[in-house]
C-alpha cells in the first residue's frame, strides 16, 4: 500500500498541475505542459526506499540512501511526504487534503 501511494504521488507530481486527487474527471487542462521528473526513475526509487525502510526498522540499521536530485525528485518528495519528514521543514505539508494540495505547486 505504501509503495502504491508513493508511486501515485510521484506520478501526480510529474504529470498533474490541477485536480491531483481526481475529484473531477481528468481534463487536458489538468496536465502540466512541461513535465519535471521522469516516470521511469520513480517506481525504482520507491521500491528501494520502501524496502530499505523495512530493513532499517527490522535490523535497527544506520543507513543513508543517496539518490540524485534530478529525474527522481518526485519519488524522493513522495516518500519524504508520506513518512512525515517534509513536515519538519515545510509545516504546511500536513497529512490532510490541504497539505496534500500544497505538495503540488
């Protein structure tokens, strides 16, 4: 479930500028004219992130995941949002509809 949520958040960050939760039928105006990020990179980062988190908790590891800031940024932001780390630096990114809408500028 976590990985699916991270994939959705990453895809929405790449492709959607409005109607992120698809409360209304998708329209062409909802799609960004210029895409930032690369969908091919995001599912892999989300897979690694989710499994590393499981290993960190299971074995109490000190581990640091390093990824590039470019095409995979939507995946990194999705995971940081879901785990609550972004809230520390961006208090407006709360785990409710208002915070969810804030992650999509």
